[in-house]
């Protein structure tokens, strides 16, 4: 079974020979290594690159432990470069190498070295490290399988069954090789503990990890809800009966984002055209990992679909904010009131912008009007859309708002630009 990952392969191909260090990032087990060492490797071979000009190093392999030493890695790469033709240097999990910035920078001025590395945390994408690369670090962010990729090898199951599977077990590629509910749940639970949490705790030297565990559970229960460290601190006091400092909560949230487990979406005042940093929403990079954290007990389909749509929009390269529309009105008694209405997603990409609401179902006209309320009060000309669960036909209403079923949106990568 092979899944193409064309979204990312095209980006790698487009970045060849651009004089920059290509840094493939993403959460562990999302398919970075497969992308680089299988799909991109096959592309290079098809282009006529011979094995002697492919330098591939897997730093997670115990047999390559000696190459985690920066000088040993430099010596090994240099020893493989025997002529002036182009060499393609592919290194997996570069964060295992101390002073890896110096190693990579050593090849910036080597004209026949094209460098590609993977990493599973964002430390080497920090401002300081990018400064070390002198503006010559090119990030290619890889996500777990999107629904379209997932369904490319699940066509026999049907769309609705496929959606249930995806919303339950997520898009980590290994899931597709496992059969049966028990094996999938066991894999995800074990992966969360043995790969993600273990790595976080060791790398950040977290000893009192009970608070981190509690925070992850709280965040998993609150996807799609506005929150901030102060609210979370109050939750620990009132519900968990535990005193946790504001600074610790903020630090833990940063750590979870650094490990690509969570992403933060900040609020944007649409009429005022300004950002409101707090509160914000947090989404899980993979729904299967989120569900595993809660022992597959909390299946709020509305919030799960919202998280799924957020992830899809990020895969498509959009920056995604939470929209806020301030609505001033007078009640029946003539008293002035102010209402703050929410738009689930304000999606920006270059000159493009879309306003999107997520609605798992809209069984009544009142629900339809509720979803339309905030969109109808945005007076600019950017596209407005409600994405609805199920298989109801996609159409455009009299106000120009597109009501699109979730499958039309997810299965067509151009669905935001092509109206069905």
C-alpha cells in the first residue's frame, strides 16, 4: 500500500537546487521519513541520480549512533562526496545531532550539495536557529494524512464509514496497516506515551509530569473552545483542586506546540482588523491522538469535525484565525446592546481570504440562521461558506454564502475555488 503524499512531494521537487537547507518538519510518525527516503528517493532515481550521489543517514537507527556526533557526521558526508557532480544529502531526525546548525551551515557554500533534513520538533525553526541559517532554511511542514489521502486507500469502505474511521483514529499512516478497533486503539495510546510524552519529558527535563498529563487531558476535552492560561489555571483550581502557576501552563502549551501536537488559532476582530491574542483556540494535529488521550470516550462530533476542518485548511497552506464580529443593536426597549459573534475560521493565503463556519448538522431553519448570523454581518466581498456534515447537496444561497457538504470540501483540493 502506497500513499502518494503529492502535496509535500511537489514542494520538495520544487525546492531542489534552491541553495537552501530543506527542513521537513512535523509530528512524529506522520510520514516524514517515508516522504524523504521513499517517495523523494524514487523521484531522484527516476531523474537519473545514481546511488553514489545519494547520501542517506537515518539518525534514529542505533547503528548510526556514532553519526550523531557533529564532526563524525561531517566527516562521513565529506567522505561520500568524491566528484563535482550534485550530491543529494538526506538526513533523518537531525535534532539528534548536537550543534547541527554548524553541520548544516558547513554545506551552505558547497555548490554540489543539496541538503534535506527531517525533524520532529520546532526547536531548529526558532528565530535564533533561522538566523544561524542566514535566511537559507526552507521549511516543508508535513501533516498526518488528510481525509483525501486517507480515502485514497479506503475507497471500498464508503464515505460515511471512512469519515467515522478518520474522526476516530486519525491520519497517522501506520493506522491504515492495522485491523480491528483494539489494535488501533492500543497503537495510538502506546504511541502517545512512548514516543510523544517520553520525548517531551526527557527533552524538557520535566519531573513533576502529573500537571502536564492533566493539561493534555483538559486540552483534549476542550478542542474548539476559547481558552487561555488564566482560564486553565482556574480550571485546575476548581476542578482538579490543584494549584498550577500561569507560567507553568503557558510553558506547557508552548512545549505541546513545539512538539507539533497542538496548534493555536488566535482571534481576529474582522471589523476592527486587529488581532486579539487571548483567549484562543487550540486544535490537535491528529484526531486519533486526541481520542486516544481520552480513551476514545468523548466523541463530540461537532468539535471533532471543526478540528478536522482546521487541519485540512492548514494542510492547504492557509493561516487560520478565529473570527470575531462585533454587532451593535438596540433591543425592543431601545437599549443599546453589543453582541460578539464568532466565525470559526478566517483563512488567509496571500491575497485570498475565506470566512468559514463548521456545522456538523443543521436540522432546523433556526440552526441555519444561527450559522449565517455572523457571516451576514461581514460586509467585505471575500467568500463566505458553511461546511456541513453529511451528504446534503452543495449550493449557494441568495446572500452568496456557499453551503457545502463536508465531503465535497475535503475530497477536492480546489473546493474553495471551484463551486460545485
